[in-house]
């Protein structure tokens, strides 16, 4: 049976103000990290919840990683997955989804562990850490940026019903295979939390995943493309604050082979 480890209390009781002082702009964290020429984007996922008092500092760190890209030359694609197992503990997170909890479970299964927790950060589907651990996150991003990736490019045909042109090109000679996933993420969101561990606080969010769908599959190192993939948008989502993120992920190991994004 999988255990939901609700990481809160003294061990991770870091205020957003203290974290900002620690990581801004990643002072003392980034050392002589250098990216290779033309480094591919690296995916950073955060499993979080508005019901968890340790999550706001992790949300802040995700935002800083996204905006400041501490490893020069390594673009960071950030996604925040709001899990639903906190919803029964005093506050229902309006961004939470059982599907996002299942995504976290899939990582746990791949890593052969029986627990999941918040805040948990995952870099390129390979390395996990407590979501407030800036030093470990930066080190994992630097390591990921040095690896070859599948190239993922997106082009958006705008409009009330936007469409995407997606091209996925594995490295020459690599037998890459995996699912092609499309995430829609929204930036600049906020909630006034009325109950639970974050009661009476206004929480601000970047990179909130609104939906995640499988849209294709890469087979044995072969290129994959979609010429006019329709993007389903909710009327409540804010135009100009949305990103389409395409992920190529091994369904067994959960490793990320490539990622790309575009504004909608």
C-alpha cells in the first residue's frame, strides 16, 4: 500500500520570505555550473497542494527556477501538479486532480518506493527531492542539461481554438521510445485560502497544470509529428497566461527524453 507522507511541521517550516532570501538570486547555490552549447530544456515538476503549509516556499522556488534559469544556457520548463490527497484535510485545492496524484504515484512505482509526499520536485523524471531544496534542484538541472535530449519544437496557430504543430526528433542513433504528452499550464494564479494549514493566506502560483493528455507515441527512435493538433481550453483560463508543454516520457522508467513549450 502506498503511503501519503504529508511533509509539514518543523522540518520544512520555511517561510516564503526566508526562502526568497536564500535562493534569490540563488546566492551560494550555483557554483561553477556550465551548460554545454545548445543545451536542451530541462523539465522540473513540483507536486504541491494549497492544503500543505510547506508547499508555498516550494511554489516560490519553482517560480524562481522558471524565471531566473540559474544554470546559464539551460532553459527550464516548470510544471506544478496539484495533488488531491490533501483535499480531505480542511481545504480543497481548486487546482487539484486525482490524475496528478496518479502521476506522482507512477514516479513512486518506477522508483520502487511506497511513499509520496508534498512538496516533491522531480527533475527530468530522474531525480526527486524535497521541493524546497534549491541546492539539490540546481545540481540535478545542471546534470540533466548535460545529457542529450530528444528535440521537441512547437508552433502555435492562434485563435479562439488554437492548434499546435509539434515535431519530435530523437537524437541520431538513439532508440528513444515514449509517450508524447501535452500539458496546458497557467501562470499568474492566486487563491485566498480560508481553511486548513494555509488558512488566511493568499497563495500565488505559477506553472499550474490545468490538464495533461497523451497525444502520441514515439517508437524506436523514429520522429513523430502532429500538424494541427487541437488544444482544448477552458473559458475560465486566462489568455496570455497559458503555455503548451509537450513532454516525451518513457512510460516505464518515467525518464523525460525531451520537452518543449510555447505560449498560447
